[in-house]
């Protein structure tokens, strides 16, 4: 799951909501969230932590 947002709070509520929706679609094997937060001040494409997380997801799906 990849979450991006312009806020500067935490992503817990968005992640919980997304997990709830996925469970309603019978998805239970959910990878850890990758997020880029505070995109008002730093574009997601410049967020090194988020980019590393995306690379981790890609490795998972390439296995």
C-alpha cells in the first residue's frame, strides 16, 4: 500500500481506513505501508524513505 498526502500529521488513520476497505474486498495479506507525507513541502519523488519503500514493494512482486 502506498499512501501520499499533503498533511503533516501521521498516516495511521489513512492506513487503518485503507486496510478496512481492503479487508472488505477479502484482502488480508497486506504489506507494510509505504508513505510520503507532508507533500505540500516535499514532493513524493524527492522522499528517499518513500522511494526505498517502493523499491521494496517492487522486489516483493518480482520474486
